[in-house]
C-alpha cells in the first residue's frame, strides 16, 4: 500500500510538471504569435494648409467596429444604413479647438475601406477617412489642440500614431512629416491627452 501511494504521488507530481510545461509552451506560442501578428493601430496624418488642416485617418476596422458598435465595410447597404452614424461618430471623437477652447469645424469628406498586408503577412482591413479641419474666423490653422479619441475611448489598448506636415512656405511648400506624441489611454491618470500643435508663423 505504501509503495502504491508513493507511485500515485509521483504520478501526480509528474502530471503537475507536465501541466506547467504545457502552460509555458502555450504562453510562448501566444507571445510568438503576437510578435508575428502585432495588433493593428491607427495612424493620423495632419497636413497643415493655408486656411485649414487636411486630416487623414487610417483606422483598423476590427477595433473600429468594437468602438463604433456596428459593422464597417464598403457594402452599399451598410454604407447607406450606417454611413451617417459613422460620420457623426468621427466628428464626435475628432475635436480640434483653438488655444482658447473655441471649436473648429470638422467635415468628413471621404470614407473608404481598404485591405493591407502587415509585415508578418497578416491582412487587415482599414477605414481610410479624409477630414477637413477648419479653424474659426481669425484663428490660425498652425496653432490648435486636437482632442482625439477615435477607438481609444473604448478600446483602451489601442494606440494612434500622429504625424504632422507643416506648410513652411506660407501655404505653398509642404514640409516633411513630423511625428507627434501618440494617442493612447494614460493608465496613470485614466484619461487621454490632447495633441498640441504650435507652429511658428
């Protein structure tokens, strides 16, 4: 009886060790898969012009659908049904203001879904959004604060990279794309910071 008990205990130990090894193997597999197929993120391009800012958003459809709560595609039936709601959603979550807090006008000019392949070979769908951001009368398009939380307001792990292209030569010669601080949920304060733009005249 004693020998059998010892054998059973050893068997349990072996089972426990095998369980831990399996858990470690699964963790490594998941981590490797995450590296091979990183989660898509958004990209925001702000092109400063003479009297406005042209904004282009590249939004991963998978995360956008979670935040928007409805399907997003080029299907005419879906566009007709949800297109206006999607436009309102975008305007509600792209909020440029002057340094004094006066809101800019935001116009949604175009929406289009495209497929893109990542470096790891995984194909993602993106919604490409063209916006025109117009400052109030008398305000310069070269100085503003952008309240931006598309997707990020609900998908807290989501990140949006932001790039700015200044128009150096008085609205005639665009400069290079410059990286701005990324938009993400700040776990320390539980909020999302504004993107500040302050270009010299």
